[in-house]
C-alpha cells in the first residue's frame, strides 16, 4: 500500500509531518528560545569594546586635571641653586683702616709748587732757614752764601765787579745793571742776578718736585746773568713758588725758595725759605 505523506494511516499510525520547505542559502532557521549565531558575534565584539571604554573612563576619572596650557608630559622640578648669603659688612667700630702707603709724587696743578720731600739721603743732614736779597746801589754788590743763607753787601768796581777774594764762599751775586748806572749815576734803575763762574746753580721750576735729587739735578742746568724787569725773570722761571738750587763750595745742596719778588719789577727784593742738605 502506498502511504501518502501527510494523510492519516488507516491502520491508526499517525502520519509523519511534512518536511519543511528548504531555506535560502546563508540563512539558518530561527529556533525559539535560543539567540541566533550572529547575535553571539555581536555580543563578542560589544563586550570587549565596553570593557575598554569603562577602563578608560575609570582612568580619566582618577587623573587630576592639568592646568591650562601646561605640558601633558611629566613635570621635572629644576634643581634648586643655593642663593649666596651676603656677608655682613663690618660696623665702623670694628673696621680696620689700611695703613697709608708712601706718599706719591703726583704732578702738581699749574701755578702751584711741586710736592716737597726734604728727606736727607745717606751721608747728609738737612737744615732749614731763610734767605733774602735787596737791590744794591751802584758800586755795590750783594754776595749770597747759600750754605748759611747770608747776604753780604760789598763795594765793587763798577766795571769788574767783586774780586776773587770777595766772592769766596758765595754762590750768587745781586748787582746793579751796568748800563743803568752809566745812565742814572749812583742810583741804578735796574738790577741783575748772576752766579759766580765755576758754581753749579740752576732754576728748579714751578711744579717740579722739591727734593734733594731734583734740586741737585736742577743745579747742573746752569744759571747765567738775568736782568730784572721786562718779563725776563719770568721767562727764566724765576717766579713765586720756584727755587734757586746750587751745589755749594762745601759740597752741600741748597734750595732757595722764591716766596716774593717785591713790588718793583726792575728792582725786586726777593726772600724765602732756604733748605740745605749738608754733608754730615
């Protein structure tokens, strides 16, 4: 007997259910109560992604916000440099002033005397006094001994001047100018200052150091006759603050300072301090 599929069997056997129609390729039947296979794929992808997101959110929540504009990398604090502490300055009561050094021979200002050092070198002794000259009359001469600062007036021949005997021990002669005596008679209108032949006499000019060495060097420059008046003394350096220096007949070094030249330009009276370094 031919059994028809889907029809009841007359013998009481229940018929087999008919086979379901075929499904399209690539699709599987949906079974009620169980999720489809593609759902498991989605769940397998979504769960790791959500875990990663939760981890990132938790990390960002624990991180403190950095200030605006600050670098995102780790901040390294710079090594601190110790600041030097200034030492306290000593109070005036505890400070010690340095000892002064030797005086320096600084140049003097124009119009002033030079620095003075009256120290006597080895083998010499220093003495101080005064000297001075006044204009003599015609037929007279003033002889100046710079060892002692003594001026002596002697009668002389108007043309020849003092004799060798008269001039012994003297370095300077202050005499009337010869032509003024010929013109004016006994009262000379002009005088002149000269050194004796063979004497070392010179001018220590204004502003030069006033010392033994400077004076001895100036004495070697020579000093010829110089007439007063008409700016002649000034041209030769004979001004206030300068000095006449000489190596005397006794070997002393004498410095005769010019402190005043009087009011009469052609017949000046001269005076000043005298410093003598004599051999001991």
